[in-house]
């Protein structure tokens, strides 16, 4: 296969970037997209040119490290597929492909197609967990969980944190990512005690990281490699409203004070 | 160097309890005076960092990915074992212990394995409490599946993403501690040196992979949880970044490396398609529950699978191992596959593949059921191969998948360097010569959640919290070693790419030290690897500079270490003149091609001590004694 | 209070304000269209209806309604603008190439359709309520104002154009309200999506029928 690549090249976070065009005729339909880039890079090194930097690790669609925009679509044309799992058979001989990094001010470009997604970690650190100190857990079967809820929670939990949703959203909103974790934990009995604080803390953090806001475009859902649905954003909205309306109750501790 | 395994006395089932009672404790007020470095954020690393932070220690955690959530544990698909006996099918701690010892072909420590089986039960409880969405039945209780090498159904799973869900559980516990300020996280940081001061591990030198800066972090103890070194074969089911750098540097600083030749080949991976191939994708072993493995009876039968009638198919695992059939342990299944392919009965374009057929399963359970159990695995397969496994049988072939070997540790997970602890796949402790499916996740979390929090205290309680000055000569030495190495790699005026060296190393290792090994093959490996290493340092081309993101520099550093580790691997394989578990020496096999152990000569752990540049490392031995099981000939017939 | 500020300051809080006010505005537009249908019953009915509106609660009703509408519009615009600004700020460097998969023309033009609707409303008030821009405004004779107003072709055309944009706005806005307010069950969301089309078309067709009817001479 012959391909023309227009790739965003940027030395580091401070430098200006630009598009550079590369030609290759060594692509092959059974290669993954990243393997195609490996081949292009081998060629660049042979020519003493700086190879194209892109994030990747597992190369089997589960770690969420890889990802860039191919011809205007995050993770490229194949639905439910990360770029590492995208194979060249999805393209035609002679195609011209434009490769751009995720674009969002919350994700500064570090080099070429690599961006800094640490904002996602901070959203989780703000409340994307169940406080269950190691050691004190009750038996795994102590609380039965309705299969429907467990399965729905698993749907939400499948998020790999790749950030394609943000990249695709016309508003650069992170609501699909945040809602997936919020919904997962809200669906499980173990998640109930922190449910209302969690949604408020995580949304506050998300806003503070300066992501855009959702106006229900649905682009995120369309590109999500793990099929995370807008349904979870709706769940998060509902929880957020309830949490905000009921927040602020405080125990007085009077009983304790008066006690012996 | 002497290997003190520190195994507590007393009856097997009381050892861990007794030991926990005897260990010294650090009082809560003092805990905050200690700093512990955790290198790695996989199940072992994230688990350790979170559990120690919960106790009040100051933790610094490091990983090379951009987020701790991406550690390679995320890729584990099949499940995690626990002796819960929820199925009432005769499982018990003792049985999990026995299966693991037997699966490891009697080359692991009884005491460690028993502790692992004991703890397995708490792991499931802990994960459920964290919100891990394990598969459940309609009654709302946890579901199980069976896995290779076991006759009971004790594997817990979350669709085909068990590792992901367990890791996210640990990651979230870790992020909570980061939020509380108890853990300081260093993502995109690669450990490149261990700092040993007065014989104790006191810190590490890391490279900030974004700025290229060389940083030093000092502490009272260091935990390595950096995963396996299976990428030495280049083509493997590991993530591209998985490396041996951290443990290799520790080895060169005096930590013994145990059983390097115990590397596992996984039977169910998607076969190679071409030269450009960058990794092999694993199809979870759980598929073997319902899939039937076969090849044509005739050599070179190139007909389409559905054109081959039943009576001309050879369901060889079912034929050779009636009891376990398609669930025979990994090493056995892998070698059987290699054997039939070497006979010329392999399928697919390369002839290096066998069929994993779901026709009967779909007929028996219905497509819906199969979809529920393996939906995402089937999708993954179709994405990669463009074939629909519901109709066409999968093609699979073995690939490097796990390393049982690793840094030698005692019962407390401490290496031969005081203050250096090693957790998870990076140590050698629990799986002997072969790991059973669904038991690595178990070990990672056991080490991280339930062992290190106790044993670290025992160590720290006996050491004063005193700072080492940053300008201490040993610290300086380590720093300049890292800087020098980077400089050297960048200055080589070579013209071969790192990748080409890496691929060649992989070919050599797979050829001469892979699934089946022979004395002369290994000697050939011992000749080729150093030769390749020599050329690497003369002729590799690494562009760019050290003060930026430089991915070829990163790979170059890792390959350089694999080029040294590969040699030790061959050496260990050569000196272990027996077959056991995954280590198969053609000289030692039964008439039917089964491994023949030599319990007189090799019922021990081989721990290698670094002897300096260009000198042959010293082989130390830790004898293995079995008081609770008798060494039977492992048979899955 | 700080509670409320937190809520209104948050992304979701402002979305909810937009949905709630949007719902009120939607309700008004629907009712308004239905009310205006009385023009087909002739002058008496229409003027009587207009007069009736002014008598509700001795005239207070109208002002209550007006203030609710005014507040809704203001809040709606405020939330729309502030959210739009934060979203703009969230991506200062855009893509060279963009391909849409699920978003609609309507969803991507909410801001424009909205603004134009606002301009329309302003003109509309000067036209039919104050009569400022009306050729022959007669206080109280709504029917006359109505018919006379639409006799001018350019005015009618402007109305029709505005209604099409209103239709677009509601096409996305209607189901969007449910999503924003947290209706997550797929079944009900399917209904909401269907509802978007039904109501958008209903309101557009209903409203457009007025100028058309006048120009066609059906209503004199
Ligand atoms: C495809 C696949 C499927 C598997 N399926 C199963 C299964 O079903 N059941 C099962 O029990 N086991 C399974 N395993 C095995 C199991 O996943 C691993 O053995 C286990 O997760 C290892 O965990 P770990 O924490 O020890 O290391 P890892 O999870 O590999 O973590 C290593 C960590 O160390 C960090 N690191 C490495 N080197 C450096 C360095 N130089 N500097 C800084 N940081 C570094 C990495 O960033 C990472 O955070 C599977 C393995 C693979 C590859
Ligand atoms: C200045 C005028 C207006 C502007 C700038 C404006 C803008 C917007 C924007 C940006 C949205 C958000 C879309 C979304 O979140 O999906 C919206 C939603 C909506 N608007 Fe408007 N609008 C305006 C006037 C109106 C009017 C007059 C009506 C009523 C006829 C209306 C009805 C709605 C409805 C029902 C919604 C859906 C609420 C939601 O999205 O949750 N808008 N508007
Ligand atoms: C073709 C369609 C429309 C027609 C024929 C129409 C007609 C009228 C008429 C005759 C009045 C004056 C009623 C009276 O004074 O008693 C009026 C008032 C008004 N209309 Fe419309 N209208 C239309 C569409 C709209 C739309 C789409 C909106 C809003 C988005 C709107 C908002 C208003 C408002 C706010 C008033 C003032 C009500 C009040 O007196 O407070 N109209 N309209
Ligand atoms: S929601 Fe989907 S797109 Fe967004 S981060 Fe998770 S997996 Fe990636
Ligand atoms: S695309 Fe953006 S607007 Fe909402 S629905 Fe998805 S986050
Ligand atoms: S590299 Fe792991 S998801 Fe693509």
C-alpha cells in the first residue's frame, strides 16, 4: 500500500508545531496502524530524521495509552477500535491521512502526537474511588448485587481512560470519562456511602481542570473505543442535581457533648 | 552470598500467622518518619503503595507510563484464582496450594505458595469492597469459571477484563492516597539505577522521560514491582514498554537473580503474520474452557477448516490428556502445539498455528452465552485477523507470556540487598517452573496488599530513619552512571536501528532458548547474544538528544539490558540440566515427550550473583524441601 | 448560599439552568402557537382571547407570565453564553481536519439559532406588542395587527426563516433537556428523540402557517 501522511510535528510543549508530509509505500493491510508508523519511523531513522513520537504500550486496546486523530476522527475510522488495534485494511491504497494529537487545553502537547492526560488522574484522585482500607473487607458474597446492575457497572468500568471522548467533543468536555466512573460506583452497593460527595468532588475537579461542558453532541459516544454511552452522563447529571440539592446537612454532635 | 529464605518454623498452615505475630511493628507516630520508594504501579506496585500509604508511611511511586492506571496488569484477561469454594466443588486453601505447587512442577517454596493460597481469599473480598465489578449470577452472587491446570472452578473474572478491573481498583486506592498527599506519584519516570549505601538499598536514580532530567530519590527502603522480563523474546504478549532495566540494575548492584530460565510460553496467542509484527496478542486461556483445539490429521492439509471432516481432525490435547483435555497446563499445551506444527500439521499461512474451535460450544450453549463469556475477546480477534470466530475457528500459537524467574527474595519478599524488596512478577517466589493461569494477579495483589505492609514494618522497625546526604559518593556514582550511559548511547556513530537489534535478539532467544531447549542450542545462544551485544554498542543508531522525549533512546536502554539478561537466561537454562515445567530440555524427556525432572540434581532454586563486567556470574543454590507434598511425576493424563 | 453558587458555578449546574429555562420557553412557544391558532376562528375569537389573557388575575396573570418568561430568557442566555465561553476556552488550538459522526447540524448551531431567535423575539415584540415597527398598529385589535403585519412579504419571510431556526433549536433542545436533567433509560430517551422531531415540526408548521395563510389570503 502507498500512503501519504500529514503529521503534526512539535518538538516539545514550548515549541511551535507544524504539519509535515511523509510518503510510504511499505504499508500492508495486515499491519496495525502503529506498526505502519514503526515502519515509517525506521525509514526516518535511516535518513537521520527524528522519528514520529506517539504514545503506545499494550498494543491490544486495553491500556488506553495510544490515541491520536486520523482524518478528523479520534482513533480513526473503525468504530470501537483504538489506533493500536486499527489495521491498515481499513484504508485504501493511495489514501492521504492527517494525524493530529488530542486537542484540548487540559491536555498540553508534549511532543508530536503525545499529550499530557494527567488531568484524568486528578479527577479520579478527587473522588473516583471507594474508601475501602485494605484489610477490613467483608466476604465478597456478603452483599448480593443484582446482575443487571453489576453488568451495567461493568459497562461503565470498561473505560480505558484514552481521552478520545475529550478529543472528539466539540466542547472538549470530559463528561463521558468522568460519568463512566461516577456511574460505575453509583451502581454498586459498595459505592453508596460516598455517592453524593463523590459526584460533586469529581465534577468540581473536572471543571477546575478547565474541560468544556457537555451540550449533548454525542461525538464522545461515537468514538469511544469501549462503547461508553451518554446514558452515563445522564446518570451523572441526575446524581449531581440530587447531590447539590441535598448537600450541606451536618450532625450537631450534641448527644456526644451531653454524654457523661 | 548466602540465601537465607527466612521461612518461619512450625506447621505449614500456621507459618504466616506465627510470622505476623513475631514480626516487629513500627508505631503509628514513627511511620511518618519513613519514606519508601515503590517502583511500579501494577497490581503489586499500586497495591503496595496504597496499602503502605494507608499505614502512614510516606510513599513515592514511579511508573514509565503516563498514568499508573496503564501498568501492564491492565492487560490480564482471564481471571484471578481464590480458594473460596463458593462452587462447593471441593476447593480449599490446601487444594489451591497443591495445584500451584504441582503446576510449578515442584520448583517453588511450600511456605510461600501456601501463604499465597491462604491470602487469595481476602483478595476477592478486598476487590469487591473497592467496587471491582466481578461477573455475577442472577442470584447476585459472584460467578466463577475454570482455568488451566485445575479441576475446580475457582477463577473470578470481570468479562475478559479482569486485570483491568483489578488494576483500576488498586489504582483508585492509590489515587486516593495521592489525593491525600500520602503518596507522591512520578509518571513517565524510568528507574535506571539503584542506590546502595553501606550495603542497604537507600534510593534510586530515575530519568524524567519528558524533560530527560536525571533525578535522585532517597528513602529508607525500596520496593521493585516492575513486572516480568518476557520482552527479551521481542515478540511477546507483554506491553511494548515492559522491561528488565529496574531488576537488572538491582542485579548488578548485588541482588541475586533466581531461575532466569523459567519463562512461560502461553499456548493461546494470535499467530505471527509478518516481519513488521510488533507484538503478539494473547487470547485468554479461559477460551480453552469451551474451545476445542485441533489440527488436521494429514500433513500439509491446506483445506479450509470447515472442509475438513470430523474424522480427519486430530483433537490432540483431548487425545493425549483425556482427564484435562483442552485444559492441560500451559507448558504442556504449548509444547504439544509446537510438536504438531513441527510435524507439518500446523495451519494458517505460516504453518505455525492450530485451530481453537467454538463450533460445538456455540451449538451447546448458544451464541448468546458464548458472547457473554468471551464477547470482547472474539471482537479483539476479529479486529486483528478479520475473521469471525463464531464461524471460522480461531488460529492460535504459543508466545512468550510470563516469567516465573526474577530477583531472588526471602519469605519477607526482601532480596539479597537489605532494604530492597521485590514484588509481583519481578520476583521469583511463588510459581516454580510454571505458573498456572489466573494466579499471577493473585500473587501481585497478595504481595502488594497483604504481605509487604507487614514485612516492610518488620524491616523498618529494625533500622533507624536517618538521611543519606545527596552528595554521598555512592549517590554521585549512581547518578553519573546513568548520565554516562545515556551519553554513550547517543554518541555511538552507528547505522543500525534499535528495533533491528531488538528483533534479532528476539529471534536468537526464541530459536535457542524458547519453548524447547538443547545443550548445543543454548551454547549457540551463549555465542550469539554477546556477539550481538558487542555490535549493538558499536553500531546502534540513536538520534535526538537526552533532554527531551526520546523514544528510541528509551528502547535502546532497555534493549541494552535485555542483551545482557539474554545471556544469563541461556546460561541458567544450560546449567539446569533437567526438564521441569516450562523449562524443557530435549535431552530430558519421557518416551511420550513429557518433561523428565531430576529431583536429585535440581530440586533447588538457582540464584545468580553478578560477578562484574565480563566475568561469569556465580550460581548459588537454595535447596527446596517438600514436607507436605510428595514429588510426584506431574501428570495431566 | 455558597451551596447555590457552587451549583450555578458548575458546568452541570449551568446546563440544568439552561434545560429548565429552555423547558419553560418551550412550554411558552407551544402554548403561544396553540393560542395563535385562534386566528383561524376569526377576529372576535382572537381579540376575545387576547383580551382574556389581559384579564387573568385582574391583569396580574400576564405580568407574572411576562416576568417568568423574562427571567427564563435571561437565565437561559446567561447559561448558554457562559457555557459557550468555557467550552471555547477549553480548546484554543483546534483541529485542521474534523469529521462528525453523531452530532447534528442542529446541535452544532444551537448558539446561532438561539441568538437569531432572540433577535426575532425583540423584533417580534416591537412588531406585535408595542407596535413600534408595525405599519398600522391598533392597540387591542390583535387580529388586525396580525393580518396587517403579515401582509408585508419581507416581514413574513423573516418570520418564516426565524421559525425554521427555532425548529432546529428545539429539534436538539427538546431531547437535550431530558438528557441534561438526567433521564437515562434508553426507552424514554428514544421517546425524547422522537418528541424532538414531533414538537419541532409541530411548532414550525403551526407558526409558519400564519404568515402563509395571510399572504395566501386565507386569513383576511
Ligand atoms: C496479555 C496478558 C494476560 C494475562 N492474563 C492473566 C490472567 O488472566 N490471570 C493472571 O493471573 N495473570 C495474567 N497475566 C499475568 C499478569 O497480568 C502479570 O503477571 C501481573 O499483572 C504482573 O503485575 P506486576 O504488578 O508484577 O507488574 P506490571 O503490572 O507489569 O507492572 C509493572 C510496573 O512497573 C513499572 N515499571 C517497569 N519498569 C520500570 C522502570 N524501569 N522504571 C519505572 N517503572 C517501571 C511499569 O510502569 C508498571 O507500572 C497476564 C499477562 C499478560 C501479558
Ligand atoms: C438568546 C437566545 C438563545 C440562545 C443563545 C440559546 C442557546 C441555547 C444553547 C447553547 C442551548 C444548549 C444546547 C444543549 O445543551 O444541548 C440551548 C438549549 C435550549 N434552548 Fe435555547 N437558546 C436561546 C433561546 C431559546 C428560546 C427562545 C427557546 C424557546 C423557544 C430555547 C429553547 C431551548 C431548549 C428547550 C433547550 C434545551 C435545554 C438543554 O439543552 O438542556 N432557547 N439554548
Ligand atoms: C408566526 C409565529 C408567531 C405569531 C403569529 C405570533 C403572534 C404574536 C402576537 C399577535 C402577539 C401579541 C399578542 C398580544 O399582544 O396579545 C405576540 C406576542 C408575543 N410573542 Fe409571538 N408570535 C409568533 C411566534 C413567537 C415566537 C416563536 C416567540 C418566542 C420565541 C414569540 C414570543 C412572543 C412574546 C414574548 C410575546 C409578548 C407576549 C406578551 O404580551 O407578553 N412569538 N405574538
Ligand atoms: S470514555 Fe471512552 S473515549 Fe473516553 S476515556 Fe473512556 S474509553 Fe476513552
Ligand atoms: S461530545 Fe461532548 S457535548 Fe457532551 S455528549 Fe459528548 S461530551
Ligand atoms: S496501546 Fe494500549 S490501548 Fe492502544
